[in-house]
C-alpha cells in the first residue's frame, strides 16, 4: 500500500509515539489528521507541518466520528493509527490492608485503554471500508492499534492496565477476520519500555533502571522505532491479524 497521497488519522498524535508517527508518515507523503486532547502540541504540529489537528476524545463516539470525517475529507482515507494514552489506575488486587482493588479505577482504565481503542477501530474501519480498493488484492487500508507487553506479562500492581492491553491484543486477530471481506487489515504494536519526551528529567532515571534489563540493545526504545514499525505495517500488505512486540526481547519481571 502506498502511503504517499493517502489520508492518515493518528489518534494520540500529539504524544510521544504519536508525534513520531505523524512525522514519519508525513515525511512519507501522507495527509495527516492529528487527533488528540493536547491542544497546544496538536496545534504546534499543525503549524509546523501543515497537518490538520482535531481535538478528539478516543472514548467518545461523536468525537472520534468527527476526526474520522476530517480524515475522509483530507483524501483517500486508508490509514488509522491509534496510540492514545491517558490515566491508568494501579495497585495490588488485594492490598496490604486487605482491601480489594477499586472497581472504579479498573473501569476507568479499561475505558481509556480498551474501549477507546475499540471505538477508534470500529469507526475508522467503517470509513476505510468506504474507500475504493487498490491493487490486485482489493485492499482498502489498515488500522494499527497499540497494545503493550504488559498485556502478556503484566507486573504486580498493573492489573487494570494489563487487562486492557491484553484486550487490545485479543481483539487484533478477530478484527482482522471480521474486516477481511472489506479489504481492511488490522495489526497492533506491543511496545516494551519506550522513552518518550513526556517523562522529562525522569527519563534519565527510567533509562538507568530499564535500560540494563533489556537484552539487546541495552536501552529503552525510541518513539522513532515505533513509528518506523508503523510505517512498515502500513506498507506490507501481508501483515494482518498480528501483534508485533517492540521490546528488545524484554520480558517484564513479576515486579
């Protein structure tokens, strides 16, 4: 699939992973719509790159639908990338004081990290399916979601986030099968520890802690490496229904 000239929606496009993806796909010739809640960063990208910015809440149906319409208006809508983030609750399932983990925090985390992904996936896929097919295989486009290695081996105290990301992983193959008659592929990236600008000065401490635990290369990942993988997932038409780990062979320890 050619990225050049295609319209691409990047949900969470003003964040660390998202910004790197926006820059990568923009450089490849895509017409980008940045969907995020970070107005300052989104508008800065709009001014710098000439992309479109739409304030978007991934958990809200009409908000995402408006961003999708913007992507359709920008050109042949063939690419949707969802790497939005948000607050995540944590804590042991049963605390030291014997109290169970709060249900409200679990629901809120799943709403952001699983229900929000489902919302983007369904609305983007329906719009991409309306685009004319290209090539002899009859493909129409791709939706790239973002899981996490926490969905495979979540650490102690990480249950809500791990459950949500595990749900994203589980959706991937089923969604690809559902959308196969429409020529829409679904793939997901499961990052390990990625060092984004959002960590600020704390990034040095994180690098010192996580870097030595990564088998090779012995460092945290870079957002640009996520973006490079996203580009390949878009361009390789035979990648479908797969979750690709991006973690330097890291496996999270229990805690």
